[in-house]
């Protein structure tokens, strides 16, 4: 049956072949001889392997292997250099061997929903043109930081996994527009999320978040979902704290950073001779109260904003009427100042 269809396709130099929902257990090797094929649909069969010959096809742009019985990604896929869209949803994939993604530089859409994946290979970073990655309903506990190299990624879906954190370098995903990570175990979002300047949709519902990153308000969000999280609630208790003693390193760093603000400071000219120092100072933050820079010593505080202040078009926040956002203060001196809306955070 499949052989007849493939023979016909070969004769007609077909550009697409549809063998979906045919209860196939194998794909005839002949498929590898039909060089005209651009689209292959094999979804809804009983496939566990593909013939190596499939890797000979030089023009394939889309391959749908969804709803089959693959427990390993067929290696021949790694030969399909021209592949644009790859569907592998609803299989039994547990791991993806290193090397599979190495040559798939044209891939823009990868759908791995509904599998049993516990991790992603590091070479995911080779998918340099990937725009949409979908990993819903897997068993992922973490993401490799290499995923942050996918600079064209616009949409990332990881609903219902076991993620405990996102990579610290997440902010490198500067084109990301949608992040869907509800139903995970995230306790914190990386501070660098504030660098995802194109993020419009953020769904973090049903996680274990208490607070949002400092630069949350800078994001151009139109949609936020954060219900079912143990978010900090607004308990207006101001406290007065003793001033602390800063380390010499912190004091020196603060002095240098303040000096560097002065256009005429001689320190500016000298800094280029100390690249390590420059790198270190690049990690600095700014006090939410006095706007002065600091390096490693700060107070973690929280302030609350009303969702409507974020100009959201669509949001679900559950019982929280206000969104807790992290703020960093340089000292107890600033914390003790009057007329600010920052509260101390006591993490259990
Ligand atoms: Zn301050």
C-alpha cells in the first residue's frame, strides 16, 4: 500500500507525500529515492524507526513524525540539512542523543510535546534559526544554558514539566516574545529575564514563585499569567535596621563606580588596562532608592505594583491583587529612609 503510493510519488516527482494514519510499522526504503520530496507527513502511525535512506533526501523542508512510537530520534534526521519544520510530538522519546541537532541549521519549528524527555542535549545551540520550540508535557528538570544561544527564538513552550529553574543567561534570548512555563516547579525567575526586551506573553501560572525579577516593569508584556503561585503579599510593615559594615572590596568597587560616572575622572582612562576589573564591575546593580551603584552587597526588597500599571491586555493573577517585584537596595541607610515603597523580604 505504502509502496504503491511511493512508486506513484516517484513517477510523478511529487513534492509532498502523505502517509499519515495508515497504521504503518515501517517506511519503505524507496522513500529515499524520491529526491523531489519537500513535505513528508508520517504522523499517526506505529513507527519506531525510519530507513537510513530517508537521510538521502536533499530538499525536505517539513517532516511530521507526530503520534508514533519512537523512543529514540531516528539518526537519519540529522542528515536533513534543509529541514525547516520537525514534528515529533506524542512519541515515547526519553533522550535526544548529542549530534542529532548538529546540522539542522535551517530548522525554525521543533515540536517535542508529549514525550518523556528528562533533558535536552547541549547541541540544541546548533539550531541557530529556531523560532519556535515546544516541549509541553515532558519530564524536563532543567534546560541546558546552551538554549540561551538560540538568538532567533520567539516562542518557547515548556508547559507541565518539572523545571526548578531557568538558566541564568536567559536574557540572551532577546527576540523571545512568548514564554509559556506554567505547571512547573520554578521557585525563581532569572534576573536576566528583564533583558528579554521583546517579551509580550509570560505564563508562569502554577509554579512556586514568590517574587518577580527587578526589571519586570521594563518588559513590554501584554499578557501575564501568574495564578497559583505563593506570591508575596502586601504586608506593610516598615522596619528599621542597623547600618552594616561593608567589605573593603565592596567599598572600593562603589568608590570606583561612582568615580567612573565622572566624565573627567582619570580612572576612566585607566580602566581599559584592567579587563578583569571591568568584567567584575559589569555585574553591578543600581540601588532602587538612591540610584547609586553597588557590587555584591545589597538588601533584597520587594515592591508591589497593580497589574493594570503593566498595561496588560490579558492577565490572570489568581488571588494576588498586586504583583511583587524584586528591588535591590545598596544599604540599610537607604532602607531606613522614609517615603519609599520597598519592603524587606524574609525568605523562610
Ligand atoms: Zn541606596
